């Protein structure tokens, strides 16, 4: 039987694809496929799953496809861009992207149309409305997102979280809670969480989650999610947590319009930040594949027969890479992960150029100059003839 695609040389064996799913896996599969790719010497992983991104419409949203094709991320979980009022806009995004888009519903019905403040009016945090939105869109939503910090909730404290937990309990899904500037206090937030709920920005330099409440939450099964973002990750906090025996269960980017051009850049760069503080590569890979799939009941995350044929092919370059956190602290990763190809449902993602930043996104002079230089380099690359005369064939010979 002929496969659609066969990857050979993978560890621990070959991988065959038919109909968008993994059809066989093991050593020395028959070389009977429409396309055979030798991946010997490369790292092949399940398609990466980023459990905290922003790809929906609004202040924070980005187009995932131009990043996905060079980063290996095949499943993008939008973490709260949409609330009950704006589900239709997020669904349009999910229907038009090449990657898989899943989501966490914002407990605030207005979602993230603006920068912050979505839960200052408790009328927006309507539990029955959130329940109805999830029940009507089970294919899209895998949990609830609640942002808890001083700017977002105002004087409402942890009440938006209580409402998010009530809606999640009714629907049988987890809550992801964003932590940041107090009040409310971090302990008040963590004490409410249930086993299986996620704390994103778990190594935040602003929230500094290092006290006994973090240990107690982790011990009862609350999951720590990195959620890097433009202000949610500090090397020194992560290192202190690792020293205390705590580590992120999931590694996510919180990739959005303000973090895409730095300090996050993409998920492989974020993974390198874990490598830079000594987390072994197999554990980092689990934190972006099997763990997020398990945490949010998502398809994929493994290279098992029957799973979607989502995978990423990387070159692991033995060269040091300087990486930076949200506060400009730097560390050095011993290796660099360079994506060679990204497949969704057995098909390679095509190259896509990113859109320019939205006018409201703050950029440094250095970032603006780098974007201008990149645009110039791309224009020059595409404007140059692809090959010279000896690289062509005479398609219509003279008679």
C-alpha cells in the first residue's frame, strides 16, 4: 500500500503518512510512498503546541501562519483574545489559517479588544453566557482564560477568577490564570485553583511566584505554564524555581503583537531559554508537545499511529545562542534549534511573509531599523533573478 509521505532516518524509526494522519511508525518501513524524505541527523518532533498565544482579532492578535512555517508550531492556542461577544471573529481566524487554532474563552465577554481592563466591569464576566459560548463551540474552546492583575480587574479582586472557575466547573474544562501586578495578591489567586488548572507567566519577574503558595499549588496538581510574553518571564525567577524543584509543565510563548519582535520572537527561541538554564532537551520537548496536549485535551502531541500527521523537523546546531528575558537579562543556550520544515496533516506549510506591526505597537528604534533592514533584504532577494542561464531549460525549443 502506497503512503502519501514517508520520513526515513527518524529516531526511533520511520514515519508513514496517509490521509493526513500517521499511518505507520517503526524501523525499515517499505519505501513505497509518493514522497520520501530522509531526516537522518535531524530532530523530528510532533508538531509543537503553544498553549498561550494571541491570534484572535483585537489589540494583541497576530497572524500565526507566517511564524508557524519557520518555527514548527502546528497548534496555536489563543489564550483569551475572544470572549462570548467575539467568538465569531476568532472562529473566522481558525477557519482561514493553515495551522490548527484552538482557544481558551475569556471570562470577560468583551475579550481582548483593548490592551487591558476587560474585567473591571463585572457585568462582562457573565458565567451563564460563558458556559453557553463554550457549549456551543466545543470544537474550538478547551478552557477558560482569566487575567488577574491590578489593571485588568480594578477593584474586583479575584471575583473574575471565581466566575471563570464556576464556568469551567460547569463545562468540565480547566482555567488558565494570568498573574501580574498585585493586588490581588498572588496567594489569593493560587489558593483558588484546582488540579489541572494552569498558572501562566509562572516565572514572572513582576508577580515573582516563589512563596509557599506556589509550592502548595504545584503539589495539589496546578500546572505551571511559562507564558513568556513581553513582561511575563524572568531568568532569575525561573532559576530560583528550578532550585526549589519547581519547573514549568508547559512552555509557551504568549506570542502576540508586542512580543513577536522581541523579547519572545518564537517558540524555538523560548525553548532555548529553558536549555540555557539547564533543563534537558527531552524535557523541553515534552513541555511543548505531550504536556500541552494532555493539559488541554488537544489532538496531537505525539508521533503515534492514528495521530494527526503534524510534525516539525529541526537541525540542532551545536552553537551557543544568547537569549534574553522580558527584563533584558541574558543567558546562553548551548544549542540552537533551527526549523527545517513544518507539516500540518502531512502537508508542509508554505512560506509566508508577516504583516507589518500594527500602528499601536511600541517598538524601539533598533526594532524599527531591523524591520526595515529585513524588508529591504527580502525585497532584494526576491527581486534578483532566481538562477542564471545555466540553471534554466529551454522549455519551448525552436523548430
